[in-house]
C-alpha cells in the first residue's frame, strides 16, 4: 500500500510540475504564427512571389532589344586590293594594314507576333493570381490542422485533469477499504477490486499524459516553436459563451474558396496559352535600327553609318507544328474545366457535411452535459447503497467509471463543437478571415 501511495504522489507531483511549465497560447495567436513560422505556408507564399517575378519578367518582351558591341582585330600583313582607284603618294610603295576596329549599336522592336507577347504577359499574370490564391488556400488548410491539434490538446489536457481527480478518489477508496478490511467489515476481495481499479486509473493517466506529449509535440512542430515548448490552453475558448451560429452556405463557399479561385485563374492562363499556340499561324514583324563605326588602318574610317528598317519572317513548318500545339493546349483546358467542375461538386458536398457535423456536435454536447448530472446522481445513490451494504464494490467502481467517462465525454464534446464550427468556416473559405489573420 505504501508503494502504491508513493507512485500516486509522484505522478501527481510530476503532472503538476509540467502544468506549471505550460505557456497559454490562444487560438488566434497560434494561427498568427503561421505566416512567419510554418514552412508549408512560407513555401506557398514564396512560390506566389516567384510567379509575381515571372509575370514582371514577361513584360520585358514588349520592350525593344538594344545591343552594343565593339571588336578589335590585329592583322598580319594583309593584302588590300582597293576597287576604287585613289592617287597614291610617290613615296609610298605599299599600304600597311595591321588592325581593324568595329563598333556597333543595334535595336529591334517586335511589332506583331500573333499576339504572343500580350497573351504571354496575361498568362503570367493569371499564373501569379492562381498561385496567390493557392497560397491562401494552403494557409487555410494548415490553419485547420492547427485548430485540430489545438482541440486535441485541450481534450488531452482535460482528460489528464479529470483522471488526476479520479485518481485521488481511487486512492482514498483504497485507504478506506484497507481500514474496513483490517477491521473485518468488508471482504478482502472488495479491497482487491479497489486496488485493481486504482491501477487501471494510473494506467489511464499514463496514457493520457502520453497523448498530451504527442499532440503538444505535433502542434509545436507545426508552429515551429522552440523544442520542449509546452502549450497551455485557454479554456474560456471552449466555454460556449459566444454563440456559434451555422453560417455554412454553398453559394458563399463557391465565392470564397481559394482553391476554386486558383483553378479558375489556371483556366484563364490556359486560355492564354491556347492563343499563344495559335500565334504560330501568323508571321512575325519587327522594326530594327542600328549604328556602325569602322576603322581600317591606313585605308578607311566609317562613322555615322545609321541604318533602319523592318523585317517580316514566317516559319513554314509552323503550319504543321502549330495545330498540334493548339490541340495540346485545348486538351489541358478541358482537363482544368473538369477539375473545376469536380471541385465545385466537392465543395457543395463538403459544405453540407460540415453543417450537419456542426449540428450533431451541438446536440451531442447537450446530451453529454445532461449525462454528467445523471452520472453524478447515479454515483451518489450507489455510494449510499454501498455504504449501507446494499450495493457491491463492483457497482460502486462501475458508477465511478461512468462518472469519469461522462466528464471526459463532455469535455471532448466542448472541443468538438468548436472544432466543427471552424471546419464549417473552412468549408466556406472563411476560416482565416474569421480570426482576422493577415493573408
């Protein structure tokens, strides 16, 4: 018995020690950490930034290309034969040419390339918007995961708290039964049942503490908090004082869901890609201008040689190749169209399911709340009977277990109501905005 009491004392002291180390973190503050701490959210935002730079880069194709070049060549006894006969000084038997210098400046500006440049810019812009919406959708998904872990942590911590209280009762029961057994009032078997129940409660507490550690580690990792950080839960968030009204609506979800918005922008970008593919059917027209300066040693110097003009080109093989490229682009557009239709159907189903789950969680919460009073009253009656020899120890222990289970179920139901409410918000695309979390 002394060994049992020592184990119980150590467990309670250890649990109390860990509880004191915990730092309260409310849900809004936890979600605010995602932007700067969560790798998945940061990666999604970085991808969106990359698409933004690619969009800005695509705009450069509408500006002229300007090139400057200079060349210097050293010649070895070059033979120079001038077609234009010039008077040669009598003293000069030959002209030495050992070097040549050339400087050039060229500029070209595309005038018409079948709409390829314009549609490339629009496609890049739509890809940027799609990636931005996808980034926001990723944040919604990770935020819901944080809320799920947060609710699980509340359940686990509350379970530990309730089991610790039950452990104290089980310990006291063993002490009382031990005294009664020594005085010959109850049978040895009743004491053994009480001791067995105490051992089961201790095992349940160990299991509950393990669950706390696992969920705490997962949440700390997701939020990228320091190793060993212990999160405390603000219970007032689960009190149910604030009315949680059903707001899930399919039409609203189709307007707010960022994953659907992302697919729509991908579809627009693919429409641009079809036009880009079709540009192969058209010729390319460009304007060009240039300047050249040349110095040929002892022979000639050329300056102010300015040229300008235009050009047209057409790749005959595009008559064959372009049709295939257009078919590929159209096929991809059809894929996205079907993807959008499937996602739309899924959102409608998910929205309705989330609403029904929220209604069910509210009903379960009311039932479990009533069950607490019933289990409490049942335990009181059974204990009075047991004290008067009218109920067995097994019945008393069963009533105590039912009371513990009722309290745990009610705590879990409180967390479920809040969780299902936020799942409903997530299905409607309103989760992060409901916390005013910066996107």
